[in-house]
């Protein structure tokens, strides 16, 4: 695909950040826009925490902890240890000392009246990230997990405090009726030559983005192709609870199930060579290696997708 092309990517989590890193390795940052899940954002210890946006920005800035895929490298946790030692608090959500700087600035700027979109752009710019980083909306739209054994849980309670072990029965997006598409998100979709849905968890990372009022409709009406990348490889997720959630929701754990879930928004689907070949309900399909073990794999996947899409035009 031509270097002048504008690529918009819907993503969240570590899988999304990996594809973003691959795209940034083969395309100029100014041609990339990332629309990021904020359903797992929450206020904690008086600070606004945006895990998916921070994971993406830290990854693109080259300061992410490679071992765990999130947080800053060479991190310390003296502040959390002090909370436990001196005040008897046992924080279940870990915040590193360097990471705290991000949350402190974000919280201050939000309290001073900046939109989350403006805050995200400023933080990314200060860390040297050229790509546009857009929250899915400026309003709070928290993901709520409905579980069989714990009732309703806030996302971070479900995902971190309970380590995604409660059986999931459904998901709702609180305050959805108050959310709106920002001008920046509308422009990123309208001007895109290609929209990608990253190999993020479809239910926890992508569903909140698609739930923003008006966004799914815009995707179905785009002239640009919309293509999803499988998060399922050989009947399992590379990392996290995607396969577990699919089983709990009575879905077949397969790439085809993911494609069906996204439905009419898709024009194409990128499947892994380890999965059983299928027709994907008539979608254009690419079979390639989607397992991103290192920087070389990430860049190779990005190139394969872009070259395949360019072939559509030919």
C-alpha cells in the first residue's frame, strides 16, 4: 500500500499494540491513526487510569515493559509498597512509580477541562509518538462484566482483581447513551484508505469501540475496506481470556466465530495459517502468519496485510 495511505486501526490491549508497532515499523507515523478502547478506563486512588491507551503509547514510544507487554520498563513500585507498609492498604491494581507520572498529568489536565482526546494527543506527543492516538470517545463509557458467580463487576475488578476467572454471562457498556463520536474519530474514519480491526479481544477491547453510538454505522458505510485480524490461533488465544469468554458465551472458539461477530462491518478477514481454512461468509480472506513473537513478525504481518489490500486495487 502506498506510503501516503491513511490507515485507521481499532484496537485495545497487548495484541492491538503489537500490530500497531508492526504498522509503525513499515509506515510513517503521520499516516496512522489508532482509535483505542476506553471501556476499561477507571478512576483509581484519585487518578484517571487508561490502560489500553497507555499500553499503546508506551509501546510506540519504545518504553514498554517487553516482558509483560504493558507498563513501563525498569519500573519500580515504591509508592504502592508505601501504601501497604504505612497505611495498611493492599492495592489490587498495580501502578508503577514511573507510570504514576502519566496518570498524574492526565488527571490534572482532565480536571482543568481538557478533553480526553486532547490529553491523549499531548501525552503521546511528549513521548515522541507521531501517530494519532484517539480515545474511542471523550465521555466515560465503562465496560461492565455480568458474571455468573460475582454478579456485575467493573472491568478492572473482573479483569485484574479477579483475574478474569468469574464465568462471563454478558457485557454492557454503561453510560453509552451519553457517549458521542468526537470530531477527530469521525475524521479518522472518513479520511481512511483502510480501517483495520486489530487482533484484540473482540468482546473486551473492540466491542466497546463498536458500541459508541454511530460508530458501527459509519464503518458499514465507508468506501474504504474494513478488515479484521484474527485473535484466535489454532483454537486458542495467544494471551488473555478471549477463548475462555467465547466458550462461556456458547460460541465456537474459531476465527470464523470472530468474523461472524463483527458481521456487516467487515469487507475482509486476516486468518492465521494454523487455523482450519474456511470461506468466512464470502469475505475476502488472507491466510498468513499472525503470531507476533518479535519485531520482525510484527512488521511482516503489517506488510502482508498492506500488500494484500493493495492487491485488491490491482
